[in-house]
C-alpha cells in the first residue's frame, strides 16, 4: 500500500524528476535558451537539497521496500545536489566559451543525479541497478558532449563499452544473490546473511558485485577506463563524474557491503582490502609520472578510491561514517580543482598540462591560492577536509584489524604529496612566461568560493558534518 | 590559563595571516613588529606562567569528540625549555631577517611562512594529544619546505627543499603509524594517559614496531644517520632560516619527540641500542664531515648534525645525568649555534662569500660582529665560563657513567668534541683573525643584525655564570618531565679536579693542536664524505618515477581491447578463485536427456559464435552474432517464456539493424593483431566462457523459486478481483511501474519533438 509517507520520503527524487521534466518541456517548446535551463536546474537542485535537508532526521522504507530514506541517504542527496549545482555553475562559462552551451546538458546532468540519489537510497538490488544504469547512461553521453570533438567521442565510446561490460557482471551478481537468498530486497538479504554468507553461490554473486561496483568506483584492477575517459571528457563533466559519480557508487558499495552484508573480518573484506591497497599503490605511483593535470587527477582518483575502499573493507559503522566523510571531503575538493582546470583550459583543449600552470600565482594570486588549498586537502594535510577523511577511514581500518592497510595508506599518502605539491611548486616557485588568463566569470568564482569554504569548514568542524549523516555518532 | 596557552600557539598563526599587510604598512620594519609576538610569548612564559609547581599545565578544548581528538595542551618543563628556545630565538631571527632581506620583493611571503613555522613548532611542543602533535609536526615540514625553497629561482634550492620535505614528510607519516600503534596499545592518544602507560606499552606486542616507526620519524627530522644528508643540503635556505630551523628549532623536534616519549619508550635494550647507535654514529660522522668543509654554512650544518647525534645519544643512554646533560647541551647549542649561523649570514651579506679559504682578518672591519661571534665560539668550544663548558662537563660525566660501553662512547664523544673545538677555532680565527683577505669593503651591519648575535652569545655567557638559576628554573623541570620523576638539579662551573675536567682539558689541547695542523689535514680530507645515503634517496626517487612511466606504457596503452582483456582477467581471478576453493561444495546438474530441438539450436549458436570470431568482415560478425541472439530467443520460446522471447526478438532485430547502419560507414578490419596476441585473447575468452558455463550449471542446480508465480496466481482474484492475471499485474500489482513506463514514453516523446524541431529548423535553413 502506498501512503503519504512514501511520497514524503521520496520527495527529493520527485523534485528532481519534476525539474528535469520542466527543463525537457521548456527545451522542447523552446521557451528559453540554455541559460534558462541552467537556471531551472540550479533552482531544482536547491529545492532538492532543501527537501533532503528536511528528511535528514526522518528514516523509513518506501515503495514496498524499494527505497530507504535515512540520514545517510538524505545527506548524500544534499552532497550530490551540491555537486550538481557547482557543475551547473561552471558549465555555462565553460561551454559558452566553446560555443557548445546547450540545454540538454542540464537534462543529462539531472537524470544522472536522479540515478545517483536512487543508488544512495536503494533498499533493493534492483533499485540499485536501476540507479547505476540511469547514472551511467547519462555519463556516457556527457563524456562525449561536444560531439564534434574526436577525443570526446573516443572517451564516451570507451566508457560506454567497458561500462556495459561491468554492468553485465553486476547484473549477473544480483541474479546469483537472488538465487541464493530468494529476494533482492536488502533488508531480506541482511536478515538471511548470517545463514548464507558462506554459501558458494552467494559468494560468487558477491564477487560479481565487486567487479561491477569496482568498475564504477574505478578501483584497481578495474580502473583502466578512468584516465582515458577523465582526460578526454569535457572538464566540467570530468569533475562531475569524478566526484558525484564516485560518491554515489561508493554509497552503494557501503550500503551493500557494510549495512547489508556486514562483511567485517570476512574473506570479502580481505578481497576489498587487497583492491584498496592495489588502488592506493598504483594510483599514487602512476600519478607521479603524469604531466597532464586532468590525467594526474584521474590517477589520484583511483588512489582515493583505494582510501575509500579501506573504509568499506573495515566493514564497521565507523568505516561507513568514514566513507561518507571522505566522500564529502573528496567531492568538495576535487570539484573545486576541476573548476580551476576548466577555467584555465583553452578552447582547443590545451592548457591542462602541468607546465601551463607555471607562475600562476603571479597573475592570479587568488585562484592560485585556492588551487593550493585543494592540493593540500587532497594530500591530506590538516586542517583541511582531506585530512579528516583520511584520518577517519584509516582509523576505522585500524580498529577493524586492518592495520597493515592503514599503514599502506599512510605511506602512499606520502607518495601523493610529491605530485600534489608539485602543482603548488609550479604555481608559486617559477617565473611566469605563459599568457595572461583573465579572472574566471562570476559563476565560477561562486563555485570556487563554495568549495573552498567547504574544504575548510569540513576540515575544522568535522563533528558537525558527521552529526548530519550519523546522528548517533 | 587557557587563553594564554591559546595565545602561545595561535598568536603566531594569526600573525602569519596579517604578515603581508604589515609589510605593506611598515616595509622592512614589519619583521620587527611581528617579533612582538614571540617576544610576548617569552614574557608570558617568564612572568605569567612562571615555573609551574608540579611542572604541568593542562587544558582541553574539544574538537572531534566522536574520534576522541581534542585540542589539548600539555605544558611541562620540557615544553617550557622548547617554548623559550623557539620564541626567544624566533624574536632574534625576525629582527635580523628584516635587515637581511632588506627590500626583498617576497618579504611578506617569507614572514608569513616563518610565523606559520613558529606557530607549528610552538603547537608541537605544547600539544597534549599525539594526533594534534602529529598535525603540528607535519606543518613544520611543510612550512620549512617553503622556507628552504624561498630563493626559488635557484634549481638547487628547489631540489633541496623537496628533498627535505620528502624525507621529513615521509618520516612524519612513519611517526603517525607509530603513534597509531602506540595509541591502540594504550587505548588513548592523550599524553596524560600515554605517559603513565609505559609498562603496558613496553610489554605489548606493538612495542618493537611502534618504537621503530617512531624512531624513523624522529631520526628523519633530527637528521640522524642514515637520513642526515638533507640537512647540509637544506643550507640553500636564506641564513635566518638556517639559523632558526636548522640549528635551533626544527631539527630539534626529533630530539623533542624522543624526550617527550622517553617515559614510554625508554628502559628496554632495544631502545638503548637503536637510539644510542644512531646517535653515536651521527655524532662522529657529523664532526668528521664538518672538518673538511669550505663553505661556512655547510661547516656549521655538519657540526649541527654532530650535535644532534650527541643529543640523541644522551637520550639513548637515558640515565638521569644523561638526560640532564642533554637539556643543558640543548640550551647551550641552540644559543651558540644560532649566533654562529647569524654570523655567517652577516659575513655572507657583507663580503659576498662564505668560503673559509678566501676569508680572513675581518675583525678590523666588523669588530662588533667579531666579538659577538668569538663569544659564541667559546661556548661551542666548551670553554669556561660559558654554558657550553657546563654542557660538555655534564656530557662527559654522563658518558663515563653510561650503563653500557662507557669507554667506547666516551672515546667517540671526545673525538667528536676535539673536532668541534677545531671547527669553532676555524670558524672564528680563520674568518675574523689573521691576515686580511681579498675582502676590503666589509663593515659591521646594522644593529638589528649583529645585535642578535651579541644577545644570543651573551645569553650563553650569562647562563654559564648563573648556572644555578638555569638549573632550578629550566633544566630541572625539563629533566623532571623527561624522567617522569622529580629530579633536583644543580649546575656549577667548578667541581674540583676530576676525570671529567681532565678530559675537558685534553679535548681543548687536542682541538687546539688539530686547528694548528688544519691546513694539511683539511687538504687531505677535503670533500670527503664517508656515507652516501643520499644516493639511495636519489635512486629511490628515480626508480619511483621510472616505474610510474613503465606502468603507463604497459597497462595504459589506450587500446580498449587491452583494457577489456585485463578487466576480464581480473574478473576471472576474482570469481574463479572462489569456485576453485568451493569446488567440493558445489553441485551441478548435467542432464543428458536433452530434447532434440534445443540441442540443435544450441549447436547452431555455438557454430555462429565461432564464425563471429573468425569473420573477416564486420558485416559477417554482426550476422553471426544475430544468429546467436535469435537462437536465445527461440530457446526462451521453447522453455515457455514467450514474453522474454518477444523482447529478445525485438531487441535483437533492432541491434542488428542499427549495427548494420553503423558498420556500413566503418572501414574493413585491417589489423588482426599478432598471432601470440590472438592466442592469448582466445585463451582468455575461452576461460571467460568456461566460467559462465560453470556458473549456469551451478545455478540450475539450485531449486527453482516459484513464489512469485504462485503469489500472483493466488492473489489476483482474492485481492484485485481479476481473472486475467496479466491485466491484474499491469494495472493493480505493478500499477506504479506502468505509470513509470508511461512517463518514460512521455519523456521520449518530448525528446523526439525537440529533435524533430531541430531537423525542421535545419531544413528551413534557420
């Protein structure tokens, strides 16, 4: 039976859907231009985060157990909306500059966010899969948004082909789990877990799930698409993909592995820990050799997937909280960094190489300072957001008897300092001989302001953030 | 008390923020204005905090309660001695830097970073929680990175800044790992809990790994062998930075850490052996290397390495006398070495060179500087009545009474000290005394510069004269804090004729003799560096870069077939290994009584799949794949799933048509890959197929679940009053799905409208 509560709990999803329908309608009727779509999208996302904020203290299951709303899912909805708002703000200057500002960008963006919110509030493997596919299809198209550019076409096609492959594994895994439990409902699986956690069929299903979700979060060895796609896609899309996409996939992974499966201490946890260590080592070491900033951040995002996996592998409530806190820190920081890259990039896609940033501090001291802030945060230097995230995840790993993983994480973080700080060195310690780039336009400045402020706020007041999605902690 | 403590730590950070503004308002004098901050800290410690009665002040401000991280302060005698050094020498250095970096365009940035560094150091030594302590520790590494690389036009300067950051930064992370082990073993990160749990930690299994990790952190920071090489290289920094970071404060942070955790770590043979050996090796190596240097700054840097080794050695010995000696020596060394570094800065500033060989006779041109520097050098050589003398006496006393290998340690100590005496003589006599050199135009700099040298040198003298005051108010509380028990200290210049005094005299005489012979000996040992640990660092860095590049070539080829193959391989491992592990438990049904039609269709599909792979054109592949797809549809039909079959037919037709449309525009296959590539791909594909087949066999062995069908069968009339199950499902049970589908169709229609209008626009030429 559907009740009023069902709709109340799913309010953010409805507000997103209504917004996207409105945009489609206005686009079809050509009431406004792309700018109007941007306005609608930002307004809709603001309303959505407001509604999700009202739901922060609610919790319950809606639509016959298909979705579950609680503090964590509402919080993630806010985070995803924020990522959407920042992306929408940055997108207009970016695409207008390239003569490619079209309304369907916002339609795809919002559909992707609907998929992501669905993933974060999934209470059934089917809902989860639906969310993943909705998100992925929009991202495939977004990766090749400027359809006349070969590089973007290549990026989109690669992402699509490999992504479809991973989705197939995911679906197969779901089928196997259904075969051993008799239900795809997460509550039902959680109840049955103790009895079936050692059944071969269930474990095979879990392994397939890990393959599928491992691809979506770009963990080693399923990370190969990330550098090519991140580099090829339009920078605003890359920023969105790397943050919101990863957040939603990790939320799904945490919900399945920690809340539903309770993997703490099991073989599954060990497998995840291995993937985590491999991602940390490979992502960080290879990032050093990169000369293109987009590609460097792609590898660094592989490394961050490793840190996040450490939280998932811990399998505890602390690990869960750590993942969400880390996602917050990572999302606000990386969004900001990509906003800077998008601003700095020239229309012919040049200007993303590390050498192009030489002496930036002399021409644009404010932007250079903000970028330095992001780099510090990504390295995990206190008191910025990145540190708190890393600290929390590693602590969870240690308490779950994965001390070795925490030590690998700490050591690879040391390696990462090398390439993040190199960006700062380029900006500050060299003389500028390149061209002068004018200050970003107002929307980009707003986006940078929001993310930079959050990098500091999350770093200084992590407890307040933690209270939002973990009222009990 | 709390506001005062907060001011001690955060005053400097606040000042850092406004430093660029101050430079805009006051110009060079901004540094003197900023010096008010550390000067007031010294004042607070002297007059307001006083020597704490039980040697302890505590305050806690909650930060992340859920993690148990609080901003807690722990100020005891050990903290006080360090706060005095950091703030006191900081004041002198700030005043000095204003004149030294006169009119430098980046003065604002310099002052910001040096204030950040000062705040981090003050936070480090007053912190009451291991984790906040670690934060401040890393912050000192980072701010020192910017200070060493301050003269960033110089490539060597950038390289050594990075080297220092990587070594101390990596050491810091090792320290964090050690802290985590320590904290987990004790169950708290608060110093109050940790310092009283020494026995618990020493007997836990985490002791040895924890100790090693913490020691690596401390040794990298305090430039102990084999991590010492970054310190002489860091001399690329401006001299005020060298004086402040690389003699008085930052490099002492590792010593501070050993002292701070002394009650927890000390007392095992592992601790004595590891710390003692590293300290002794560093002490002797630094002294030997110092003697052969030509550059005054590097010369001082190596004596600093030696002094740090001495401090670590003393803490490794760990007896009451040794700890006391360490504290006196710490104080004496900071005062004279700070002064001498600043002197080198003056010499460099005035003459333009730091080469010992080309300097001489400067006392005539800069008498005030010469006088102050000589006073400092007397303390370094350990002559009475300087504090350096008392330090050396205590040092010998502690070494002679060491619980293990006292004679070896003493012999090494005497050797190092002889070299130090000779270097002190070299530093002053060669530079300021003797015949005049080629330099003619030098003169005393402004008082801001020589005044600092004079102040530090006289403090060394005053402390020697008033040794008892120093003992009761500074060294005593510090020793008490390190030992974890009340220690009464008294210091004096004269203890009668005893072995220690004789050793001192012998040291001085040998040192003087060595100086007399320094020209031939230095010529022999010039540039001699017995240890090449730096090569390991260079090799590691190069190796990391090379492996990163290699990986990119190997795995990140950009070829989608490689990516797909690797993904498949990983999946095979991840899913295949559990199958192998569970093989005995898995059951499968291999039915042999298959009907003819399905068998034929399956056979056709297999042949078609094989042909799809072998096809020479993409058209052939598509057709063959189409056969496979339609085969599946027929199988669905045969096993009574007509709805699935219909869907499959529709999807298959659509995809074949679409693929054909696309393929028509694609070129033929030109490259098929080498034979070995194809073989490995065939193997991988075969393995993937085998895995899928196995999975199907396992799944069919599970009992089928018919709950859904039964449910709809029973409930359709009872709940929804409908006899046509399909209708009931569509409009009742899954009504919402149907609504969703209608919405989807609506959205698709809207999209189609938008697209069509686009086409119409184009045709209209709009």
